[in-house]
């Protein structure tokens, strides 16, 4: 299982609305994420707009490709794009560049 962490930047003027949108993620989006291999997916948002994403998946590239193939993802990304600072104009899902893990403490008895 891969543990994936990425960073994005939410525009300062959109932080409150971003929080509201994620308090009510569309059920079909949740279903698509689960069906395409996104597990333990969390988003953490700092007050200055720094967004930290974390997920576990068997294959991150396959999970991204699986979402890319869904209609619900295209609709969600179109709605979410204005919330992000993106100097190169990339969609939020195209900007999810995994960070390099440098340390992990597994719980006792767990592989890791």
C-alpha cells in the first residue's frame, strides 16, 4: 500500500467556501474515489490556505487515472479549480505531486 501526501494552495478569499464544499462532498464523488482505490483520504487546511492531502492506495497513478475516467471527477474539478492558486493553470488533480516520505512510524506489529 502506498502512502501519498501532496500539497496544494487554496486561495485566501476562497478558504471558507472550500471548507463548506468539503463538508458536503457529493455522494457520487465519494463513491468514485472509493471505487478507484483511494483509501484513508484526508485533506488538512491551514488558515493561510496551505492544503495537505493524504491517502493510501495500491497504485497512485492508477488511482488518478481511474478518477480521470469518471464524469463526476470532471465536474468536481471544474467546480474546484477556481479555489486554487495554480501558476501553470493546471487542475487541482493534475497538481497532486507526491512528497517524498522521509520517515514513518508504524504502529507496533504493523508492517511499515
